C-alpha cells in the first residue's frame, strides 16, 4: 500500500513517532527510500540505523537506504522457526552466527559439511532455546557461504560470508505495487492437495500458477486456491492456473517459487542482479 498517494502520510507518521531504529523488509525500506530521494525528503534525524531482515538485502538496496536515511543499514538473518540468528556487526557486513541461540551447519550437496571459506551449503540448524519443540538439524532450504578468518570486531562467532537463500521474489500488481513472495505464503492448508507449485509472471497484474496435483486434488482445490490468492492480491493480480506434470528444481536443487520475467530493473532490480539471482537459484 505504499504508493505515491499514501507515502507522505507514512513519512509524516514516522517523523512524529521519532524512531531510533527502523526494522523493515529491505524491499519495503527501499520503496520508502526511493520516494524520499525522488522528493528531496530529508532523513529522519532520530534514526540511528535501519535493520533489514526476512529478505535478501541487495547491494543497491543497501546503498539506496543508507543514502536516503543517512545512516548505516544492518542486515540480519533468522527464521520464524527460531533455529538460527545471525547479524552484521559494526565493522563488517558478514553475518555473525549467535551460537548460544542455535547451531548452524552448512551442508553440501553430498550431505557433508562444507569445508573451507567461500564454500556454499544449505543452512542446517539446531535450536538451543526451544525446550518445547526442539528442532534438530533442521533444513532451512536457505543457502549460505562460509566465512573466513575471524572478524576484526573480535567476536569469536562463526561467520557466514553471505546468505543466498532468501532470494527476493516479487509479484507486480496492475498498479505496479510489488508484492514480495514472502507475503504470498499460505499456511492454511490451501496447498494440501498440491504436490508442487510455481508462479510465473511476464505481464504486470497477471500471473500463471503452475500446479502439480496430488491424487486427491479436485476442482474444489482450484476454487479455494483462486479465492485465497484473490484475497492476498486484493484483486490486483489475475491468476491463471495450469496443471503440469513436473516443476524442475534449480541448479542448487531448490524450488523456485516464482519465475519473474518482468524487467524488474525498472523498479530497482538491475539486470545483473536478476541474472545473479537466476543463477544462484
Ligand atoms: Zn564482526
């Protein structure tokens, strides 16, 4: 809902609230930052840092947000299952894994821990704070790169050079709002009879939803899915469903939930980064 029309109200509200920190999805903070830059709006004097999580933070977003807000951007990595928490320190942009919160392993395609700095593996985690429902060696489906050498800040924490897993995926509405895929996730059992699914977009306000059915799938599932998506998209995206036999995985063996064919560079994601995103899956 952050549009040209509503943005002044958000900015006014933030200014009156006088926050010291802003915690946001980078995609959202970037939309606000771009608006502030385009309209020569001064940074909020009280804000000391912008804390970004839940999505990949792209370098262009970091620069844009830092410029517009006039302060440092810190990225952190965690999940709602609370098995991993990692964040940047004051001296670097590497992720410091908090070992008292959870144990983090990076597991390679051969099922063994990756060795040596610069190696990429899947983030496999064991939480140390949840005594009710412990998750042991829990696969996050995120990929990360092992860090090298201790950080100059002196904290003796394991380091991740970068987290590649939360690859930012947007669906573009008819009025060019960007809806992150993280906002589209549906927990309510809608996809119970769906084996695999994938969104594909090549026109604003339209998506194709590819579905691999489970045996119990019926017309009722189709109606339910369309109804749920209609609510998520608030009618701003037309959804067409196509049934397919198989949805291929990416090179890293992950599912890609959205294939975005629109040139999102017009909204901020450059072609280079889009290619990088596609390659790293
Ligand atoms: Zn550090």
